[in-house]
């Protein structure tokens, strides 16, 4: 029987092995897979009466009626090993990097590192000359302390105000399991795909990545349940979008669901063309106030920050950052509409340390537990699915219990700053209207949200008032998948 924690978390708990304290993970087998020996099955034969996608029916409301009082997830993350922060080390980079991206060409000189006395290693560098060709921006940066002056008329992440704001000082919307937008699969977390998400303003893409058959896939819990394709193909989509949108900075949060070694993520990154955009921080770990501004990141073309939840090893792969030495998270996979904004991961993080050094994610995806036994007539395993019946309220901008607006306020009150990332399912749903998740972010960023939402249809001038017509999420189909499983 598949463990409940696997279902609840989509983390392959059974393959979890202790990560050594330093996070080097050198003794790790590279062959972990998500398979737990269950037989895979033929696709569902359930009749799907909603194949036309004509109506917006969140049939998960049916799921709610069969959910039972399954114990709420007891997940705390404590079974995993976390890298301990103690001081900082520096990333030494030598050699010359030359980037060519559209009309922008610039060269960064080499830099050397020296160690200072307090275990913090500071970076000394020769003058990094950033010369922009094809624009009006020319800047010279010396070391890490003086920022290049960025004066531009283009918006950074949709707002000119953000260009001079630190990456760590902005509230952005995060698409939970961004790649899981498979129509009529209740294990999906999004309705619209990654390109729509990015065009609409999502700036953190989160998702489970599984190591199966020596390949990385975007799968939900198991590749039998939902397989959204290879991770490399997702990265290729992102690279194309980055090329078309040169003033945008994204964060990718990788769930290393099979706890495979970080080196296994490198080929897909290189093959997809993403490497040229990845930000390599000067310190390990970065403190909250040490991040560059969006403008600096754009000038450097360091426009993607990649974090990994478990088994990052920045000494080995410097551009895949360890999540939990930089970011803390409120409770994961909550079923509690009060969304307490407590620090769940990393376990034991002190409030003061959190405020001083960390960014944080408000997990605001509401789940409904469905007892598989209620369907199969046997077993007591449970699956947590997005509670789409409540999605409008959950994503709502208001301050009522359960709404995203209320959680952001609670979090801000509790921790002295708003969340850096608002993690949501079905970002295109909300209240009082679609786009409310961006409205909440804008509120905390002191900017005005006035873009159309959501999806290509909503953005097209011809249908400015059109809203996404909606893709039904059919419980029937997922049940068939689950049953077959
Ligand atoms: C960096 O190190 C190299 C090799 O040790 C040395 O030749 C070079 O002068 C150093 N550069 C700076 C800016 O210190
Ligand atoms: C560059 O500056 C000039 C003069 O200030 C202005 O006319 C031009 O539009 C600017 N070009 C861009 C790409 O911003
Ligand atoms: C950004 O900085 C301002 C000014 O210090 C602060 O009020 C705000 O809470 C910060 N926002 C985030 C997301 O850190
Ligand atoms: C992995 O390989 C097995 C055996 O060839 C195959 O049945 C399975 O579908 C593969 N998994 C994925 C996700 O491609
Ligand atoms: C959510 O709101 C939309 C309008 O934005 C409405 O069409 C839809 O029926 C609502 N969904 C639920 C589950 O209430
Ligand atoms: C926010 O805080 C209030 C007061 O502590 C509490 O009643 C509420 O449940 C919390 N959560 C939400 C989402 O409103
Ligand atoms: C937004 O405005 C408030 C009130 O003026 C201020 O306290 C806060 O620092 C501002 N936030 C940002 C991110 O600038």
C-alpha cells in the first residue's frame, strides 16, 4: 500500500534516505524512482460527459461529499534532512562570461574570492563592466556592493517600480505545481499552462520533479497518476518565454520528489538553454538583504533563480540553490482554511532568523482529503486534491477567513513583512474576479494591479472582458485513474 505521506505530499517518502549534514550527498544512489512496485494500468474507460470543456464545472465539489474525516496531514517535513546555515561561503567564479541575448550583449570580467575572518567569505572582484548594447542603459558595477544604476522605462516584472527593488523585497504569485494543467484530471493544480501563467504575471513556478527511467519528469505523486512531460520540455518552454520577455525575472522552485542527486538536474538545464539565465549567488546562503535588485538581475541576464527543496548542493551545482537556507514555508498542503502562517519548514527555524535572513512562501492551496477506501471499498489511504469547490474563496482578495487577502495580512502581521511568494492552485480563479491573486500581491507591493486576467483569451484586445471559459476538472476521470492505479 502506498504510504499516506506519499499521497499527501507527493514526496516519495519511501525513498527518502538521510542526506548527510553537509548536503554533499555523495553516497547517494542515482537510481531512485517513484515506482513503488504497483502495477500500472490501462487508461480510464470512465465516461466523460464533459469532454467538450464547454462548462465550468468543478466537480471536485462531488469529491467533498465523499471525503471523510481523514486525519489531516501530519506532515511536518521533519523526516527530511536540512542543510544547516552557519556563516556564508562564497562562490568563486573565474573566467569570462559572455552573454548574447537579442540586442543585449555584455561581458563580465573574472572575479576572485578571498576569505575574511568571520567565516563569511566576501567576494572581491575586478570591475565588472556591464555594457548594454542596443538600449540606453550602461552601467558599471564594482564588486557586489555598488549596484549598477538602472534607469529604464521598461517595467521589470510588470512594474517600473520593481526595477530598483531587491528580488527579496517583492511579493509574487507562485503557481503550485505549475506544470500540472492536464485538462479533466483532478490531480491537476492549474487550469492554464505555464505560458499563460507567466504572461498573466505568475513569477514563481513550483512543481514536483520525478526521476524515472533516468529522466526527469513533471509528475504528480506518480507518473501513472499525472505525467505532464519531461522537465526539460518545461524548461524549454520557459527559455522561449524568457527570450521573448527580456525584462522579467522568474523563480523556479523544484520539488526533488525522488530525492535524487542534484547533478541529475544539470543535463536538462544545459540542454534546454536555461543555464545562461540562471543566477549564481555570490554567497551561500544569501541573506534576505543581500539579493540584487531586479534591474541588476536583468542587466546581468541572471533572470532565473532556481531553488530545490531537498538535496541541493551548491558546492557542486552552484545555480541550484538550497531552498530551506533561503526560504521558509508555512504549513504545506493545508486542509485548514484558517491557513495559519506558522513556520513549518525548515523545522526549528527561529522567528528572528526568519525575519532577518529568509524570504518566505505562504502556502495557500486548500486541499480536500479523499479517502480512497470510500471509492475502492478497501484500504484507508487518502489522497489530497485541490479543493476546487472552494477555489474562488481561497484565492479571494478579501479579508474574510480562508481568503488569500486575509492570509497575506495575517502573515505580514506575524512576521513583519508580507510573504515573498503566494503559492496558489488555479491562479486564474478568484474573487471578486479572476486575477484576485495578483491583486493581493500588488497590494503588498504598493502598486496597482490592472492587467487583464487570465489566459490568452482574457488578454486579447478583442475580448477584453472575456474570461477564461473554463476547463472542467472531472472527478470521474481522476477516479478512474486512481482506481486503475
Ligand atoms: C585573480 O586570480 C588570478 C590567478 O590567481 C590572478 O592572476 C588575478 O590577478 C586575480 N585577479 C584579481 C582581480 O585579483
Ligand atoms: C534612448 O534615449 C533617447 C534619448 O534620450 C530616446 O530618444 C530613445 O527613445 C531611447 N531609446 C530607448 C530604446 O529607450
Ligand atoms: C519590502 O521593503 C519594505 C520597506 O522596508 C517593507 O515594508 C516590505 O515589507 C518589504 N516587502 C517584502 C516582501 O519583503
Ligand atoms: C519507465 O520505463 C518503464 C519500462 O520501460 C515504462 O513502463 C514506464 O512507462 C517508463 N516511465 C515513464 C515515466 O516514462
Ligand atoms: C468562481 O467564479 C466564477 C466567476 O469568476 C464562476 O463562473 C464560477 O462558477 C465560480 N466557481 C465556483 C466553484 O464557485
Ligand atoms: C487570521 O488571523 C485571524 C485573527 O488571528 C484569525 O481569526 C483567522 O482565522 C486568520 N486566518 C485567516 C485566513 O483569516
Ligand atoms: C508600502 O507602503 C507602506 C506604507 O507607506 C510602507 O510601509 C511599505 O514599506 C511599502 N512597501 C514597499 C514594498 O515599498
